[in-house]
C-alpha cells in the first residue's frame, strides 16, 4: 500500500500558550474529523506531528489516520523557538520513515509538509542551513503558516512553496487554517503529484487566511 | 455547591481546581511550573497594584481544558470568597471580610491561602480521598496546620523570588515533607474528558470491521489486581454493534464517530469519580461507504464517457485461428468521487494490408487539467500514424524485415536494422502525438503540460511460420507483458516502467526528456519473437499498481499468470462474443484494493488457444 505521509510542524513556544495553543488543538481535531470523512485519506494518509519550542518533540510519529489518536500537546512558559532544530529532526524522520521505491517494493507518495509558527526562528543560522536540506527532502509541497503579528513571512518564504498568513491567533483563524490544510491534504491524496508534474493546486483558502505571493 | 453555581452561571469552559486535580494532577506533575508559575505571578502583580485578593481558594480557581488557569475568572472573584472554603483558606478571616485590616495583613493572609493551594497542587491526594466538595472540613488535609517554613518559602517567592517558581519547587517539597518532586509520567497522560473523569483512549475501530479489546489488558489498568474484569461495568455510550462482557469489548461497530463510554471499576466502589473512567473510542467510517460516484460534466471541454470498451478479431499466425483483442477502460474511484473525468484511454487496430496489430493504452497525469485529451490524442495519433504506414507500403517493408529477423534471429545486424526501423516509427508516431497536443494546447490557451500523458504501444505481427513478433514502446508507467509462451520462459515483460523515488513519479510523452536522444528512444523499445502465446496485456498503472507490489513482481511471469487466471474464467463465461468479453473485463476492473483508486485500462490480445485451455493454477 502506498502511503501519503503528511508532516505537521507546530510552534509551541511560550507565546502560543493559552488560547492560541487551545485553538490549534481544536483546529487539528477538526482537521482530523474532516479527513476521516475522506475515503482517500482514510486509506492512505499517515500523519506525524512535531512540536518545537526550546525543545523539539515528535509528539506523533508517522501514524495512519485510521489508527491515530491525538497526542498531548503542551507549551512551556516561555523560551526560544527552535524551528531550525525542528527541521533537522524532520529530515531525520523523513529519512527513516518515508519509504522510497525500490526494485523490491513500491514507495510512498511524496510527503507533504505544513509548518505553523507565530514567531521568528531563534536558531536562525541552523534554520538557514536546514532550508536547502528540507527543500531537497522530496516534499511534494511545503506550506508555511505565519500566525499572528510577530511571525515574519520573509523568514518562511525561502522554506515554503506557499506561505499563508493568519492575522489573528484565535479559534476561528486556526480552525480555518487546519480545515484548509485538510482540504489541501485531501487534494493531495486524490491527485498525488507526479514528480515531474506540477504540484497539485491548493484549494482556495478561507477568508481568514491570506496567501502570500 | 456554591462553587459549581459560580462556574455554571458564567458558562466558562474549564473545571474548578479540585475537580481538575482528580484527573489532571499528572498534567501538573509533568510540568509543575505550568500551574504554579502563572498563579504566583498573578498574585504578586495583584498585590503590587496595592490590593488584596481575599479569595485565593480552589473554589475560585478555574482550570481551562488545556490545563491553564482562567486568570480572568480568578481576578473577577477577588473579594468574594467561597463560604465553604473560607474557614480552611482564611482561618482568621479573608481580605474582603475584614476590610478594616491593614493591606499588608490582608496580603499576608492571601499568601497563606496561596501556600495552601500550592500545597494542594504539589501533594495531591489519592483520588479516593478527594471529593468534589469539601465535606468534612476538619478531616480535610487542608484543614491541618501548615509548616511555617513552607509558608515562608511561598512568601519569599511571592515577594522577591525567582521568576521561575520551578526553582523553588524542591524547597517547597522539602518543607512539605514530600521527598521527591513528582515525576513526569512515562507516557503522556490524556486530557480529562469533559465530565472530569480520567479518560482512557481505546484503539480505534472501523465501521463494519470486527473489534475486540480486553480492557484489563490495557496499560491503564495494568497492576490493578482488584480492578479485575469481573466487576467492570459500563454505562451507555457504546456504538451500535459493540457489546461489553467480562472485561471484553467486542463486536462489529455499525456506527462511526467518537464515543465516550463510562467504565465503572469495582475496586474504588460506589459512584465516586475515582472508580470511573471515560473510555474514548473512535470508530472510523468504512472508506468503501464514503466513496461517491459523481458523473463527469458532459458539457465540459474534452468531455468523454466514464467507461469505454473495444474489441476486434483478426487472423492468427501461420494462418490458424483468430486472434481476439478486447479492451476496457474505467474511471477510477478517485475521479468518480469528485465528478472528474477518466484520464486513461486505449486504442486497437488490425491493418490487413501491412499485417500489423497496433495496440495502445495511455494514462493522463492526474495533476494535469486536460490530461484526458492528452491520453486520447496519444492513442488516436499513434493509431493514425501506423494506419498511414499501410498506405505507403512502409508497414509491409517492416513486416518483411520482421520475417527475416524471425527466420534468422542470430543475425545481429538484421536485428539491429529492424530495431532501428522500429525506433524510427515509434519516435515519429510519438512526436506526431506531441505536436498535435502542442497545437491543441495553443488553440485552447493552455500549456503542453496540461496534457501530460503516458503511452504504451505494442505492434504485433503474425509470422508465416506460426510464430508471432511483438515490439513494444513505452513512455511512463503501466506495463505490457505476454504470457503462456511454450518453453522454459513462460512469460515476458515487454516494457520498462519509468519510475522515481516516490510513488507516482514518472515521465510523460509530453516532456522533451522522454525522447531527447536516440539512446533514450532505443531504451524505450523492446522486441521479441514469440513461438506462441496465450495472452498479451497492455495495462495502465491503475491495474499494474494494485496487482504488482514491486518492479520485481512486475517482471515475474507468475504474477501475470495469476492475473490471467483471474480474468480467464470471466471471459470463458462470456465467450459467445468479444463484446461481452470486453464488458466482462470492464466489470472486473471494479475490484477493490485499498489505496488504489486510479483509472484502470487494459487491452488484452488472446490467441486462439487461450480460452480453450484451462487456466493455470493460482498460486
């Protein structure tokens, strides 16, 4: 069975504490609920969630949508945003989890990556070093979400194929974002992009989300 | 009771502290600073603004679903203590009830009350001894005297202490006689369910699929000898089709959704929250039940039917019998689900003048918007090209070279001449198709990449001596293979799929790279003299992907024989007409294989003998 691996990198630095994090959790819950209604996703989607603050945690290793149960996601009081380190962990996990085609077996579909952050990478140098590695890790599409006023889209543009911004960090915004993610993922399972074909078109975003060109 | 009223009146999400600790103490234990830090900081700032709170007590502390304080709630309740708790937390009277006291004294009393709250949070008490309401104040651990050192420590942290109360935690522990700081649990503790019961996630189920979980075997209940299966009971919440007996949750769920089931444990007795758990069960819908079958838009540009069948018959080799060719193409579930078009296509022809069968299949790229037209054009133009050969005599000359090669297969130069000629024709046909698509793209203000398609072409020629000659040309994925050869090699893969590291990565007719050099073209062409065969297949990846788990399997004739073994009986049932056989093939293509819902297309050439001999045994 060919799998569609989807990686979700979530900022859990101190500034996400409280309502933003609760809204993100609600959003993910809604996203999973939506995906469970999609037969493609139910059969082939595998999801991994990696959180980053001063620590990087793989709170959910790559798990099938059918079997997955939402992990506990928490925020520290305060502290740095180690996005660079998170990308490093991501590359290791993709290398060990995503199956490539060989003579003996079918590979997975190209993975999708969603990164959500409300701040600026604290480990900027590592972050910049990681960008080319992530770009060459085989992702069919990399989508970054700059949430709230402090996130800088310029930092995310070199990493992502598509940057979206969320002006407010309330429940509506995040739920809309994750609903859009699930629509994008569903589009990915329906038309898993061929390597030489253009990446699948993203569905139009809801009004809370702004696409950055 | 008053605490509950205060909570419900305000309709705020969250749980009062005592109730939260019933299930959430582990959350605190995992991150001690999370509850203590903000509370201490809040009270410090409150005091620094020149006020006393007067109601620092569990009944005035609300914890949000994620495990954070609702500090707004706490702030609004300054000066309105919970009457039941007042005696415990403000034994000498609270701030609001003693307004004549000096601010400093009232703040001291807040600090003592805070110490009691910190004490409660740090020590936690066995769930069985905690109740939602403070019933017997005298017996309650909180009613006991505080070690002065502990209050002093809280005081110090509040006055001038470190920003991070975690550093004070060890000191507090010692002052309270708690030896070890609470250790984070080894596994992440799930959040409490809405009812405040400790929640236990069960493995997910699927609608219509048998489910069985032995509750006492779950990690959450491990080690609780008294919590044996016999006394476990559940109330309500089970999805239809599941039943619970003797610790065993079994059955086949007939409902999908998220279910919360209250489990009563025998050991703790009664209806106390300690003896109950909230089982969380997710039942996924069955994917089969979710597939929609929406018609494609007949008015759209390049509209085409969702299925197609073709057939023809022609002469066998050596003048014996007839060759039957059938073909079927079916829109995949992934396209049917969204009302999309079938992107596959097929073609077949017999050219008596030149003596060639021309068979084609093509698979438009899923991500290209007009790929259906790409596939259709590829098949149509290639068929037209080889049809023209008949007119100008080139087909006949190709047939002659083929005869010569078959009679003298060891003559390498003759083989080379033949191969070169085949390459030239295949390349010319493919480039003609590409140019035609370029024109179509221009006419429709689209790009060539909007028409991305793969292409497999097989030329088949009956030789005079009873043998067959086959030449295959392929760009992209899918496969062509022949089986039922007499002799040691029972089958032959005629194509080499273009595939990448990931699924779905392939090359298209519409990409320059596919025919960039003579070597690239030659690598796409294979030819073979077949002493005889039962069946020759051309399939798109909608068929080959679910049937062949790897390139190795694709190259193994045994897999193709199994495929033939599955199809042959269906064709035997419909042997009265090739049209009925093509319909039977189309019907067979509905087979279900998880994760494989692409369009499926097959062209199948069957020698006169193939339907009269029994199918090979299925492995």
